[in-house]
C-alpha cells in the first residue's frame, strides 16, 4: 500500500510538476503516479476481481469476499507496509548519514532526499522549512525525520478507506493527476517567466561592465604605447650621448699624442 500512501501523496505535498519539456520533472511524476494507477486498475478493473465483486444476481458492486475482516485488512494494508517502510528508512539513514557521512561532507553536490527536499523548501521558504527550523538549524535533520514519520503514518492510514471505496479511489486518482497538471502549469506560467526575467536582468547588468572594459582597453593600449615610445626614445638618446662622448675622448687622446 505504499503505492497509495507516501509515494502517491508526495505528488501533492511536495508539488511534483508535470512539465513535458523537463525530463527530471516528468520522470518524477511518473514514478509517483503510475504505480498507484496500476494498483487502481488491478483493484477495481481486473476481469477476475471484477467478476468476484459483481456476482450474478447482484444489482450493485460489492467488496471482495476475503476483505470483509477489517482487522485482517488493516494488518496487511497498514501494519505490514509500515514495518517494511520503517525498516527501509532506518537502513537508508544508517547508510547515507552514518556510513557515507564523510563522503557527503566532502562533496556537497551529491543529492540525497533530505538535501533535495530541504533545498526546495529553503528556496520557497514554505511552511515545511519554517517548521523544520523550530528547534534550530542544527536539528533540521531530526525534525525532517519526525515529519517524515508523521507523514508516513497519516498517509498509510488513509489507504484502508481508499482501498474499500471505489469512489474514494477514483477521487484520489483524479486529485493526483490534477495536482501534477496544476503544478506543471504553474511552473510554466509563473516560475519559468521569472527565471527568464532574472537571466535577462543579469545580462543587462553584465553589459555595462563589458562596455566599460572595452572603453578602457584602448586607453590602456595608448598608455602602453606611449610608455614604450618614451622608453625607446630615452634609450636612443642615451646611446647617442654615449657614442658622442666616446668620440670626444678619442679626439682628445689623439690631440695629446
């Protein structure tokens, strides 16, 4: 039930955007969206289970015969997936933040789930970033783990009523797709124009600096040329003076002899 729990709700909570000209965003949406759609199809539209849910003589859809026991259902739809997810999170934390800690400290460009999510939250300055800083910046990692645990338990608890209700399941699928499309449209109409404006602003700010450098370069060239000419003239004058002095001394020596 992870498919209809944390994986599916991440589309809405973390604002995954369906942007077709971005491979990263499209792949992220498909990873979170398609498994839930496949499960929905198997749950409600598989021919074998569909026949079991609509027996002959029944006027409306009924539930599976072997899911009438709610305690059995809750065990396999909540407790077992929660235990598997908790084990995965603990192993992930030990490998990434303990065994590979020095590697991550040496290379800040390596992206982990915490780094990626905290980067987005800090950039947006949203409610998640403010809540994670309630205990100070040094405790953001532990706040992230606590919020992740609450998010996991809450979303996995919702999988049981969604599994039992066809209408809730349909509404949830529509909600996931609508949120992804809405976020993608907001990205294209709001975020991308702001990015283009910032790029153009940076270009316009760089152009005066480049023009000033171009204006200063001829002056510097002329100054260099003048300095070279003056140096050359001084050297020529010194050479002429030394040659004239040698001639004068040779003449005096000749007269004396």
